[in-house]
C-alpha cells in the first residue's frame, strides 16, 4: 500500500472516531433540546478533539513501538507488561485532563471526582478496542508486505524461467536451419544467398522482438511465413505446406516465438514431400481470439528421442504467459499429428 493511501486510511479512521464522539455528545443532549452551537464549538469540540488525540497517541505508542520492538521480537510477557505499564503512565494524563483541563473549559465527564484507580480503568476501557486494532493492523500490514515480496519474487522467477525457455527455443530451431544452409553451400546451390538473407531476417526478429512481452500478431505471422520459406529453400522446393491466414489481423498482440516449436516439430517429424497430404497450418484471427491449427502426417521412418523438448517448452511458456487464457490440444489420429491452440488475445 502506498504511503499516501496509508496516511489517508489512518486520518480517515481518526476522523470517524472524532465524528462518532461528537454525534454521541449531541445525542446525549449535552447541547440541550435546541442545539447551542456556541457551546458545541467552544467546549464540546475541543474536549472531543483532546479525547481523540489521547486515543490516537496511545494507539501509535502501541502500534509503532510496543508491537514491532517487543511483541514481534518474541517477548510476549514483556509486551503485556509494557502494555500495562503504558496504561499506568497514561492514567495520570486522563486524570489530569478530567480533573483540571476539562473543568477549566466547563466540561465534566463524570459526576464524581476521579481517583487514580478509576482513571486506570477509564484508560483501559477507552483504549481496549484500539489495543486489538493495533495488533490486527500491524500483522495485516506484515502479511501484505510478505505477500508483495512473494509476488515480486514470483515475477522475477517467472521472468527468469521465460528467458530460459526462450533461450532453448531459439537455438533449437537455429541449429537445424544452419545445417540446412550448410548443406546448400556444400552443394554450391544458388539458393544459399537467399537462404542466408532469410536467416538474417529471422535472427533480427529473434533478437529484437523476443525480449518483448508481446509483439504484433502480424509480425509473428510474417516470421512463420519466413520460416516456411526458408524450409522450402533448404529442401529445394520439395516441400508441400498449406499455410493460410483467415480473419482480420490488425493490432492484436501475442507472445513472440510461441508457435515456432509446432512448425519446426512438423518439419522434423512429419512428412512434407507428399503433395497429396501436405502439412496444414491454418491461422484464424478475430479481435480477441487467435486459433492455430496444424496437421501433418507422421514420418514413421524418423525417430528422435529429443523431439519432445520443444513441445514441452512451449507448453510451459503457454501456462506461464496465458494462465486460464488458452487451450492446447495435441493429438495423434491414425498416422497424423494434430495441434489445436486457442488463445484469448490481449486488447
């Protein structure tokens, strides 16, 4: 809680206490049947301000000194003794006010004269509620502080984990792409320079956008388009992929590099050279929803024990970035691998 609002909270509470005391005085008929406002402002108001001030003074001695420096150090008995001692110290103050100060301005709270023992009881009864209020508020503020610190630590851990997962995503695809381009250079293919240019664009996107929490959806779709184009270059055009985007792509945003693992997994473990059964990548978009569908035939001849690393990473990223805002379905139907991802987009 900001200090400004904490100040308003304390000020508002004591203003309410003062108001309650003033209304109580008016309700008891102190001002007569016809309110005497001169009496109110000259006697009742100053007396009630003094009473409220005494209550506040005792409250903050307990709240700012006794609780944090004695009770929270584990000295419960010492705290109780200190609290009783404080009440004993405050009793003469109440006695002085009731016997000397209030009569000077024409006010008398009790019909009989106040002795010290009665003053102690008055002090205790007047501050009884505020003792427990101070305890409640002190421990409540401690709880809020611990909660805020815990949330800060969790956010830092989340940022660290996301950064680690991203660092795994980028090299995972990058190494495969470099291998494809290396093969082109070995073959002295004319497509090698174009492939290097595409790779440069992909790296620029990774370096500039991957540190952002969200990027334009149009940029992410363009990134996927470049990935597919680069893959086709690496395979000398012998790649059959249906990549379609439907809906209106405006200023929607999405987490960067969240889809590449699915596409790269299809390239790595799927059949992409069958023009009758191509890899299908379908993206549909509206203002608040993003739908991604991928279907590829499984290449049973290619087995890779490390193939699940990328998918595990993207699942973890989705759970961190879109808790309760996404649905991911990964299924195998006959000899096809199907991915369906729905994300509730940010405004």
